[in-house]
């Protein structure tokens, strides 16, 4: 019950041609994706909370289904090995701090000799005011977005009420810069 809906969601994203029910008792373990899988597509899977379905549940589990991404995620990683570049640059670790639904995956090449300062901040996970920390920047963004997520806004171009989706950053941008 715990992981089956998560498996359904990942397969729904990577293989949308295979129509399945979220309530199936078992799923095929290995499926060929409909299209070549990119790091961005893996990031979409890892940040999903049944996005775009009637089970969409960021912050609240609907029907008891636990999503792949939850607000308490601390970080997320995607490991990529590329064949079309020199071997010293072939491996990349994509890192998203805090919840990947409100973060970005940053590339870290395996042969780097230094890390951006925002990713070296001591891990005082009790200080959300630490603006020099990549983790707290993304975590604070998630907290601000959560407050607006279920609100209706007036779309200035159409005059219609619209839900705030994570792609609509204007209210978040204003709240963060205050």
C-alpha cells in the first residue's frame, strides 16, 4: 500500500502510454519508457506528488497515498554518467536541496575541487534565517509557496480565478523579497 501508488506515479510519468490504476496490487517492475529519460525527467519523477492527477497531494496525502516527494524531503540526488564527453567530465551528481518540488537540481561534476559557498554552509538545520545556505533558501521558498498553494488568484490576462501552481512564481517572488 505504501509504495505501490508511488510506483504508479513514476510509471505514469515515464510511460504515459501504459494506462494503469493507482489501486493495482502489483506493477511491472521494468518498463521501457515512452521516450529517452533525461535528468530533468528523473527530477520530475522525484519531485512528483501525483502532480496533475486527482490525487495531487503536496503537503497532504489524499486517499492515504504517500507521494514520491513530500515536504520533509531534505535533499534529492540524480546520478548521471554520460558517454559523449571526455571521461573526466562524464559523471555528474545533480543535487536538489530541501524538497525537489521547490528546488532546482544543480550539477556537481565528480572531478570538482571546490563547491559553491551556499552548499558549504555548516548544517545548522535550526536556522531558517540563514540566507547564505542553499538548503534554507529552498526550504524557506517551500514554506512560502505552501501558504499560497491552495488559494485562488485572479489571472490578470483573463480576469478568471486560477489556482497557484508552482510555475506561477509572482506571489512567491513578492513574498520572498519583502
